[in-house]
């Protein structure tokens, strides 16, 4: 083989090696290739654990219309458009209200998300949260149903695929089932959950829930019972002492009160059912821990 031919073969092999090396570097999991056409936008979708039932709010996905707060952290720095940025829910897709976050030039990103959206929250701080005193509407309940979502693995290596944020409920849920076995008309009764603290703190970077704080308050589960047989509230996790009046049915004719026979600890992510039976002369009740992740609220009972 001539000297000229050897030089051509050597040049060709060197060129191919350089091309292969460049392609491998561009396809590293820590750095997106700007030539792929996918761009550097961080796409987000959601799932929601521990829901069951039919005709209920927030089953396996967040409710449409709920605003989500998202944090994106690269190393020790907050990403542009990743500092408690508001996102809107449409099915399982999250869309930024202002601008989407983008992957940094290289490296992974840590993601934290929560709902409902709160202004002024800091990702690595204990932020104040309170459930609504009026949960008789869907809006009031959803404003109280704090959920928290992170990827399966955090931080997340750069990818053109959507990152799934897996949400879980942080509040406890109390379902109140009302069985009227008397002739007393309670259709106009207001259903109240009483003597629970409604405030706490939450840290998005750790998922840590602070102790229930502040004064106790009445939470309106239903403004008017009507033909309903059940009411629902989201509660800040806490222990309520024995002898406490937990539920009240306030009607024009009479006020019924349910006192706890024993202390009850309402645990984050769990659902509890209180069955209230109203007789002609008395009232009794049973409180059960459903021992399952919290179901969503139903308005169709």
C-alpha cells in the first residue's frame, strides 16, 4: 500500500473516532444534546397515591384547577423559574403559569412540589400552612388537602422525557357518617368538626410536618346537612384528648355533640370514619381508623 493511501486510511479512522467520541459525550445522562431537538425544558407530570372510590376529588391525579408550587434545585442553587413557581394541572400534565424551568448546562436537578399553591414558601424552610375553617365546598376542601410530590429518585438526571412527580396526602381525613334513627328533623343542621388545631408547618425539602399549632377552631364540614348522609374534612395531624367534643350537629331544634371516649391521634395520610347515630333520646358514635392511605372527598352521598 502506498504512503499516500496509508495517510488517507489513518485520517479516515481518526475522523470516525472523533465523531464517535463526540456523540458519546453528547449523550451523557448529565448533559442534554442541543442537537436532539428536544430542548432543555423540564417537563413534569403527576400521579397521586392512595386514593379509591368513585365520583370523588383527587383520586389518582390532582384535581384540575388546583395550583401546584414547584422548586427546582441544581447543586445549591435554585433554578431560574424554579423558586416556588406556580403550575397549573391539566389531567396528569403540569404547565408553568409563567415560564418553564430548564435543565442546567450539565448536572442533575432536585425537584420538590406541593399543592395547593402558597405564596412566599421557601423550599428548605418550615412554611406555615392552615386548613380552611369552611370545608363545606370543594374549593374549601381542596384548599386544605395538602399534597406533596417528588420524583421516584431525587435528584433527577437530565432527560428529554417528562419527570413524574408522585404526590401523597399530608393531612388526615375525617369522614362523618350520619345515621338519623329518630323523628327529629336535622336537614337544616350544620355539621362542625370542633376543637382541633388548624395550623402547622411544612418543609418541602424534607417533607417534614410540624406539630399542630395555634388555637382550636370549628371547621364547617357541611353548612346544611340536607339529604346528605356524610361529610368530610381534612385535618392537621394531631392528637385530640379524651372527652373532647369532636363533632357537632347544630340544628334549629337541637345541638348534638359527639365526645371522644378515648384520645385519638390523627395521622398524616390516613382516613378515619366517625359513625354518628341519632336516636330519639340519645346519640352514640363509633370512630374507626380505616388503616389505609387517605381516600378523597365525595359529595355524592
